């Protein structure tokens, strides 16, 4: 989309720092400190959870791992401005509580005024690039704990892919455990996304069996010196009631990039959201790139399941 065709951002109060993508680039080039000022001035929500105790978050940290496909379209996320258009539409819909993203995306949306009164979850470890020989080396290449705290964000998310045949997994667990501890000391939620993973014909595959997810839950929830601020982000799989019996931690469901029809996906979310420990959804490509490209309708359907 051109700058003249941007969707409006529905926020109250002071106008956004920028109104076009050209202005964002100009500001970044001439006044990078404006981002820090905007972070300090951003209106935050009074609490992480809204009154109904449920969260609806939109995820946009896939590109930082080189994962640009959606709904079978390999280059769906190539255009940053198109993705931002979709994100601004999603964040403006009633009932959408916030965003999960890396700094580049979060700061663009911040300058465009789309993060006012929103929960923001910072994405930390994006080093395991999709398809790389080192894909399971999920290093902290995004936000660090200090950056999350300085930005006054509400939570930080980590991907925890556990390959029992890969000695490098223990390094990820150690780094994640340290981050969980540091975030808790700062009073910031740590959101862990665990999988049992392995290479199949050279490609990383996640074990989405109920027992595989259960084992990953037990490993992840033991990370850190305290679990007081730990949440989980889990896939919707078979036997979700048995999966959720593996934890007392509040949990958000991830949307993934489904191959099923949207109505089947929504039905699986609805069933899982009925479980007591499940507190909402974190969905990215499923809502931002629906088959009919009607982002608002897809987001509204997801919101209706959560709130």
C-alpha cells in the first residue's frame, strides 16, 4: 500500500509521532532518539490482564527468523508496509489487547501510534533462522532483559525448542532460565513457548503429540529461580485437557500457520479456550494473512472466542 492509503489507527489522546511510513523512515534517519521518547510517553494499560482475565494478542516476530510464508504463500510477509497495514488493522479492532513482536516491528507501530493502551510482549531469541543448519540454536538476538524493562513492556517471549540429540539445547535452556529469573526480578512476565524438536530429513520438526507437548511443558516450567511471572504459549493439539493438566501456569494458545480450513481452526481454539488454565490466544499469520485477506473479520472472530 502507498502512504496515502494507510488504515487509520484508532487511539485516543495525543496524535501519533508519524502518520506515514515515509515519515517513519525520515524520523529514524534524523532523530533516532525519538523512539526512546515515544516509549517513555506511551500510555500503558493499568494491568497485564484485562478485567475478564483473558488476552488476545497479535504476533509479528516471524520475519526475524526468516519465516516469511503464510497460508502456503512463500513470500506473504516480504512487504514490511503491507504487514504493518495488516497489524494496524488488527490492533485497532475492539478486543485486541496487544502485540508480540521484535523491536523493529514494535517500534514502527509505536511511532504510528498503534501501541497506545496495548499490552506489548517483546520477542527475545530469534537466532534460530528457519531452514538454517543452526536453526535449533535459538540465541537471544532480539530484545534482552534490560531492553524490555527500559521499554516499559509487559512481557518477554522465548522460543524453547528442545532437541534431545542436540548438545546445543542445554545452552538455550541455560540462557532462557537466566532470562526468566532476571525478568521476574524486574516484575516482568516471561512467556515460554516450548517444543520437543528433532531433525527429520534435515528439517526441524516439532513433536505435536500430547505426550511430546506435555514433556516440553514440564521442562520449560522448571526454568529460572522462580516461576512467579512465568506464562506458557502452547500449540493446540489433540487431548488438550490432558496437556493442560501438566501445568498450573497461565497459558496462551498459539495459532501457527494452519493448513486446515479457518472454521476448523476456530473450532479447535474454542474447545481449548474452555480449559481453566488457558487465558487467551497469541496468533500471527492465521489472522494477518487469512485466505480471503479480510484481516478485520478474522481478528473479530478470534476476539469473539477469547472475550
